[in-house]
């Protein structure tokens, strides 16, 4: 064979492409996360380490790619024309679900009696969101569903099964299952944010013994415009009884083993989150068990929302961390203009600026998770969790889009191509800010919480008692936000700036407690209004008050440690 000819027909030599981002542990290698668990829940260390390894595992990354490439297919009927209303998912999806359940991502907080169970479970979720985000939807809903099951005696069997750790993809009746997958179907065509506009109706059917307790069954008629994971074992949903919104739980398989009337009309074609099926459904004479009192449906469903919202604040922080890790990997292992990209001064500015943002958002989410651990025992922490959960969801889920965008930029053209994970993560990034209450709704909720319960505002300022006096820039910021919070109570127009300012203040406090002088100084100078030239609206606009040496040390801290 003539070598010249072979060369002519062979592809170009591949050089100066970034290294594959594999063989790292997203927990052990993350200085911020590791310290957080050691501080608050050291008992969960080995669980987090086992899960962190999956994020850097090449096979698991391939599962994530496959599950998003081979998207769910709706099966409305079987070959004989019977309705089946089921979804075919790629085996990679089921393998990922199996891993999530095995590693207790949906339910660690409910399975342990150790200290700070919600905190520890949040770290698992943070890590899982660096594995695959589509499956993060069912893990988050399963986490929240426990709160709903524990409030309704007729759902005791579901409570028990929600603690299971071995995932099953089948349509068995709940008693025969070792674990369950749960969905939420609230949003209708005419209103997602304003659930009072629900037009699905429910009529009492009968009461019956259901796995050892009395259940009140109703027949539901209506539709839901969004219903994710329609192959779940059961759903919380809303319908009106005599004009009043009421909460229900709808098992897909009825006690006699027959399938409930739950008609999947079509699957949504989505910008991201493509591994996960999201559907439109029709209910007609569908049997569902009433949860709580007639007319208290919105209150009931909002009591679960606290947990899903926390989970999205945590999940978006995890997604930010994943995009930062990818950006670091890419820029450190690809060169340009004579050095690795990560060594170019402007790139250092970008990476350091992103790293500060990711650390601040991570600590914010984990602080809210910790407050959630005290809901039943500490009224101040309860009020703090009440007001900071929608705040953290607003902030982190909105902010992740900018971080993902900048991380994509760091990859150059490769970031926009589906061969690698970056493009998928970018498409995923806006979703958490839409579902489970869009951004404005979160700020409205922050305002509502402070208006209804003065303790919410008080709990915020109590939070800063131990660190006032440590940094004059932080103290000045706290003084400045007080009038803004007051004004926002009487002026809805200010709900967003007030919520953002509160989020920044909690981030500042958490960084003062747990971060390095370089990160703290940069945060105070840039995020808390340090004046012109100190920071802009883009990442990479750390001003002259932050030295490159300081930025270097911030980037070093953010590197995945070996
Ligand atoms: C991929 C995906 C999956 C989903 N899965 C589910 C699911 O499983 N179950 C489910 O129930 N829902 C699901 N949803 C629906 C989601 O929860 C809703 O889209 C969301 O709550 C917003 O409702 P909406 O789409 O009706 O928007 P709207 O309520 O029309 O809101 C549109 C915009 O207006 C803003 N807005 C509304 N009212 C006000 C106001 N008073 N002041 C200022 N701004 C306002 C909102 O913040 C939002 O930005 C899913 C959505 C997506 C995208």
C-alpha cells in the first residue's frame, strides 16, 4: 500500500482537542461540596462519594447521552387496538433510574434518622444533576411526594413504597411493587401559575377499604396540559369539587389490577429535558383518592412544592457546577495562542467569575436545605425556609442559564455540537425556572410569605447576627436592603429586585462563613454593588480591584481535585 495514498484518504491528525471529562469524582473532587458534607452530615460522606463517582464515569455519561438521543415514544394502543397509554423509553433511561433509586437520590431524607437528612439528600441531588437532568424530574417529584403521602392515611402503602431503592419499570398494582415513581399533574391549558383556574372536575364516587385504610374515591373529568413522567405509578393532581379546587391522588393501576382511565394525548417536543417524557393527558371517569379536605387543594399541593422548589434550586446549582467543571476541563486541556486556554488572562477572569457564582449559588441552596431540616422543631428556621425556598429557586434557576451560556462559550464551537454534553446542558438550563412556579411566581411567593408572617422577614435578619461586623461591605449591603424589603411589601413592582437582593445577602453570609478570603473579597466587590468598573452584566468582567493572582486562586479552588 502506498503510504501517500493512505494519508490522502485518511482524516486529519487529531491534535489539540480537549481531554474527555472522565475519571473524576464530582464529590471528592469538589472542595466546596466535600467541606459542606463534612460540616453538616459527615455520616453521608461515603454515599456522596459513591454517587460522585458516577458523574465522572464514562459508561454513565454515555447512558445520559443515549437517553437524550433516543427520546421517549408514546404508545397509545396495543396491536389489537386496546388503549395502553404507555411510553417506550430507551434502556439507558431505565438504567439511570435504577442508579438514582439505588443511590437513594429520591428518598435518603426519609430513610435515615441521622442529622440533617434533607441537607444530605440535597447533596445527592446536586450530584445526580451532574449525572443526568431528565431523571432529576422523577427523583425530585418522588422526594416531594412523601410529604403528600404522610399527610393522608389512605396513602400509607404509597408512603412505604416511596422509600424503596430498587426501581421497577412495570404497571403492577402498588402492593406488588418494591418502589414507586410519582408524578404531578396540575397545569391546565388556561393556567399553570394560577391554579385557581383549574377546570377539571371531580365527583364523589364511593368510599372503600384501600390497603388497610378508608379511601374516598372520586371520578375526575378534564385535562392536564403538562404531565411529566406519564409512565409513573401514580400522580397528585387537582380538580374542582363544587367549584373548589381539591387535591387527589390517582393510581395508574387500580386495586383490582386493571388500568385506570388515564389517556395520554401526546408527548411534548421540548427544547431540552429530552430524555424525560412530558405529556398532555385526558381524564374521563378517572378514579382518584381525595387528599385532604375538599376545597383545600392548592394549600395541599403547595405543601409539597416546598420540597420540589428546594430540589430545583439545588439541581440548578448542580447543573451550574457541571457546566463549570466542563469549562475548566476544556480550557485547561486545549491550547491557543501559546498556552492552555485557561492560562489566558481574559479566560482566567471568566472562569474565576463563574466559579464565584457557582460557589455562591451552591451555598445558598444548601443553606435552604439545612433550614428544611428544622421545619418541625424550630419556628425561626421554619420561617426562614418558607421565605428562602422560593427565593433560592428564583435565583439559582434563573442564574444557571447565564452560567451555562458562558461555559458553552468556553468550549468554542464544540460546545454547540451535540457530540459532547455541553449543548444538552445549555438546552436544559432554562427549564427549572419555568416549572414548579415560574420566576415571577417565586418572587410573588417571597412577598406573600413576608406579608403573611412577619417572622419570615425577621428570620432573614436573625440569620446575619453572627457575621455582622466581619465585613463592612456586607454590613453596608444589609443596611441598604432593609428599606427595599419594606417597600416591596407594599409595591409588587419591587418583588424581583428585593428577592435578588435577599439571595445575594444569604450568599454573602454563607461565603463569609465557609469560603476563602479571595472568593469572599471578589464576591463583596462585584456582587454587592462595588461601583463602576468592578463588575458588569457579563461573566469575565471582574474589575481592576480583583487581581489576576486572586482570580488564579479562585480558579484553583474550583478545579476538580484528583
Ligand atoms: C418540560 C415541562 C414539563 C412540565 N411538567 C409539568 C408536570 O409534570 N406537571 C405540571 O403540573 N406542570 C408541568 N409543567 C408546567 C409548568 O409547571 C408550567 O408551565 C408553569 O407552572 C407555568 O405555567 P404556564 O405555562 O401556564 O404559564 P403562565 O401561568 O401563563 O405564565 C406565563 C408567565 O407569566 C408569568 N406570570 C403569571 N402570572 C403573573 C403575575 N400575576 N405577575 C407577574 N407575572 C406573572 C409567569 O411567571 C410566567 O413567566 C411543565 C412544564 C414544562 C416546560
